[in-house]
């Protein structure tokens, strides 16, 4: 028999997601240029620069040269006037932050941690200045600049398909016994982004698991396979290139044991990941996830509680 608790749990969880999303939207307001096309170009370059910084940035000239091709893919789609306006905006932002960065570095005790934002702004300007300088000669003839440019490295206000999968380590607790299992899952979700931060997705997550349950004498029995299905509602909050997700939804699970029936339950989860730069049509994505699940058998048997942790590789496709 189901009790009222599983119903209240997901509702409370979704309310918490909504409140957290509202607080984050207020706390994480993004400073961007006032012109939409310039703002989209700025955020494209911000993603490219911060992704490269995450893997190590040493010599500006060499790093900027490595970013030039994807930077031009965005810069060529806006007018020269838009690029010029963004350069002027960056100059004002750098000055307001205490730049030039080398002078601020010396004034703040020669600690890079004190100038990290200013350093990123400076590198964005370097990338833009080089792309602006090379645009006349290097932009393909078939690319038409437009004031309606909405970004190539971002997915604001767009429908998105996300698909992927990975492996999981599972800690299962049932009727006083705790055991380790292993498994994997794949998911296909569709959703929409709202502005630059928030996105909601839903779809299906299918997973398999394997275990060697203990017998009454304490030995391990034969391999038992299980199949899980989750229909989640996923909230994703994006920073620049990293993101975190909160999700909750219906869980259905069945095993190959004789007489086993589909059991219903609840799934709650969280994940932290990063989105790479666009590769042709897709964004490669990697995330580490943690979930809590509980199934409620129809008979009087004890519920099964599992904690799952794993890595998921996936891709996002703007529709």
C-alpha cells in the first residue's frame, strides 16, 4: 500500500527547487552589455575564455591564437559596429574593476586570486580585439552579420534535447540489510532554457543494475539483474560553463527474480557538471550525479532504498 508520504515528498522537493531558482536568479545577476547582439557575443567569448582558463592559461598570444577560430565563428556573425561597442564596454568594465590588470595585480599584493575576474575580462578583450582585427580578412563570405545574433556558445530561450548515459555505484538498503550493486543508465530529455541561467527538462531515464544478493547462510547468490525507469523533472542552473541540476520524479523498478512485479517509487537527485564549447551542432557535457531512491512494494514487504553515485557523459542539441 502507498502512504501519503511519497506524494508530499516530491511536491516539497519541487517547491524547494522553485525557491532556490528564484534566489539564485537574484543573487547571480549577470553584467552584460545593453545591446542584445553584443551581450550574446560577450557571453560566447566568456565561455571560450573560461573553458581555456580551466585547463591552464599561460602565454596570452598563444592562447588567443588557439581560441581564434571559435571566436571568429561568433564575432563574424555580428557587425563591426557591435564588436566596437563591445570593446568599448569591456574597456569601461576593466577600468571600473581597477585595471589594467598588471597594475591591479601589483597593487593588490601580487596575488592572482585578487584579480581573477579582472584577468578574465582582460583575456576576453584580447580575444575580441584579435577577432575584430582579423574579421575583415578571415570571416567567410557566406556569413551575414546580424543585429539579431543570439549566441553560438549559449542556449538562451531555446528548446534543447539532451541525451547521454554512464555508470553508477549503488548502495542498496532493504529490510535491515545494506549491500553494494553496480549499474548504468541512459537518459533522453527535452526541455527549454529560460534566459541565461534556468532550464527545465523532462523525459525518461532507463537504467540497469546487477547484484549478487546474499543467501540465508551469508554467501553470495547468482547474479540478479534489475531494470529501472525514471520520469524526472530536471531543473538546471547554469553559471558560465558549469552547472548544477536538481531533479525529482516517478520511479519504476523490476528485477528478474521469479514472481517479481513492477514496483513504484520516488527518485530525487542532484548533479554537478560542465558544458564544453560547441562542436558543430552539439555541446559535449559531463556531470557527476548523486541520487536517492525509494520503492514501495505493493505487498507488506519493506521498502527498498538506494543511493546512487556515478558519472554521466552526454550532449546537448539546440532544437
